[in-house]
C-alpha cells in the first residue's frame, strides 16, 4: 500500500510595515522547486476570513482531524 503524499500547501502570515503602520496578510501558498530553488506561489488570500477559520485551515493542512 502506498502512503498518501502530503500536499505542499501551507498558510503563511506576512507582515509589512509602511509609514509606521503594520499590515498583515494571511496567504494560502504552494511550495515547489524550480532550478533547485524553493519557490512559493500564492493560491489564495485568506486575510478576510475570521481568525478561527484560519486556525481551522492550518490544523486541517497539518493533518489534524476536525
């Protein structure tokens, strides 16, 4: 029997500061290698979701059951 290969998507929180104000983005990203370098592709922006929904998505992607 073959094991399921884990998906290479994750939730990443990106913070940027511009003119003294901090902006936070929560992104669903896919990771892959291209020419030996790790690349990230943004699949979706989760910033508008409530915090509990983002935590649920993180747990599910980590393999935890609901």
